[in-house]
């Protein structure tokens, strides 16, 4: 007997034996680094090599310290999701210390936050008003950060395995760079969210000045 495959990965469904081993290992091993994960964020990334292509990414993030965060990226929030990439986020103070060539690999989060694209999906049963307070606190911090993200699995083109070289990705910086209402609207319907409301309730969040070397792909 085999469990149901919940994604399009090449290979046979997970066997009952492996499922039992997985459960046992999860119960007995510490899995320390993953315990630091404290936030689930959802947004869209564009390929630097081909900015017209974009992918929805579920970020599971942890703090290394006050200035550095690290996120594991998945193609969905379901148990069978594929790990598609990684993202690091740093404060402006650290970003300013980087070499110009390095700074060009990083992106801002201002548009993601202010447009309502970036969300922290609300857990089932948590009142919207209470969660909104927590989400806005997170957004107040993320709006300041710079991110460096690589995707390892090009699921948007139908790859059934992580093929090819890692792809540098970026965020969006303004309207018109993607079919916002369609893509974000479909995402919102899935999570029971509303980018329009988030945009409105985040109006108070101050927009930081973005360093001129960031978001390089949109300045070509």
C-alpha cells in the first residue's frame, strides 16, 4: 500500500514503509534548525533572467539574529509541497556594507508589502482582527529588508525534478510588472485573504528609501 502523491514530482508514490520511518524519525529526532521557523509568508518571485516569468512562493522563515533571516521556499503550503528555493533577508545596515556587485543581487520588499501582495496566511480559527495586528507588525519589519533569493526547481515550466542551474529571482517593484489582480487574486481566494484590504490597512507603514543598487533587473 502506498500513500497518495500530492505533487508532480517524478518517481513512485511514497511507500508505507517510508511513511512509517518518516513518522518515527520525526518523533524521535530533534530537527533543531526547523524549530526556529517562526513565520509563513507568501508572495511572488520573478526570474531575473526572464522577468515575465513568476512563481508563487511560500516562505518559512527563521531569525538568525536581529539583522539576518533565512527562509525555506515551497511551492505550496500543503504537506507534500516541493522545496523550490531559499531566501535570505538582511537589514539596510548590513546591505550597505556589501560590494556594489553583490548589492545588485538583492531586492527590496516595499512594493510587496505596500501593495498587499506579501501576506502571512492566517491559521484556521484565528480571528482576522487579531491576526491582522500580528501580520502588520511583521510587515513593518519586512518592508525595510533586502532579500536575496535563488530558486532550485522551476515548477512553473512543469519540471518534475529540480533541473539546471539555480535561478536568481527578484521581487516586483511596481504595478504592471505582472498580472497582479489575476495572480494575487487567485492566491487570495485560496487563502481566504484580500490584497485590497491589506493595501488599505498598511497605508500607515512608512516606505523606506530603497538603495539604488537593489532591484537591478527592473533598471535595465
